[in-house]
C-alpha cells in the first residue's frame, strides 16, 4: 500500500513545480519537449498537467521531470508532432489502436 499521506500545501506545490522546472532544464535530451514548448508554451507549462506527474512520483521532482519529458517523446512517436500539445482523445487513435 501507500505509506504516509502527503498533504498538498500551496508551499509544497509551488516548491515542487519550481524544482521540477529546474530538473527539466537539467535533462540534456528533450527534443520533443522543446518542440512542444515552442509550439504552445502554455500547454507545456500548465501546472495542472505538471502536477499529474509530480503526484505520480509523490512530489519527487527529478523522476517527475524525466517522465514529463519522456511523455512528450512518446506522444511524438505514437501520434506525431502535431499532437504534442493537445490531450489525446479516442478520435486520435487508429482502428488498429482500438482493436
């Protein structure tokens, strides 16, 4: 099970988002992330989206940042660059994906 409940205070959230940004900037290979950022920075910097990755890693900034950067690479590989800055919906899937 999950041990220790984590209380999401405004301070924890702000600090975690700032640390995640620092960790993202330390990742050397982030081509898809950079592409997405140049296409629609408000999508890439959306705190709600980033919080999903932080929560998934219990607010550990380094693994959250790596998964966030990997997320954009997988989106590019799976759906193409045009889908990098949008949420993937069922209509974005091919017949093969749905089978």
